[in-house]
């Protein structure tokens, strides 16, 4: 008898043509893509907030022994986040 420690995390998706996705693509210079890993995004989305998953680094380095973030990602990511905050929050 298999017993789960918690309920499965709901699937998450956002519209490819959402203004938030398009603006994040413009600010980052990268195209949004689908990924296969767990995130809190569906719970935030359930609160009525348009949500994207965006962050620095390579997923292959995440959640590994000796995980690290190359410092070359910090400044560009900060710029993208500042741009999105100015665009959507101010």
C-alpha cells in the first residue's frame, strides 16, 4: 500500500500570450519555455495572481550537492526583476 506524504502539487500553466510573459521575454532576451519540475506557482496563481517562474542560473545546477549560482547571473537577473517591478508594480 503506497502512501503519499502530501497531496500532489497541482499542474501550473500560464498563457503564452500573457502580457507578463511577453514583458519578461523582452526584458530577459529569452523565450519562455515549459519545464518539468515542482514550484509554488500554482498556489500563487490560485490566489488570483498572474504568475511566472523566473530566476537565475541553470536548472541542472539547482538542488544538487554543492549547488551554486554563478555570479555572472546576478546583475542580469536583477535588471530583469527591476524592469518587471517598474512595469507592473509602480
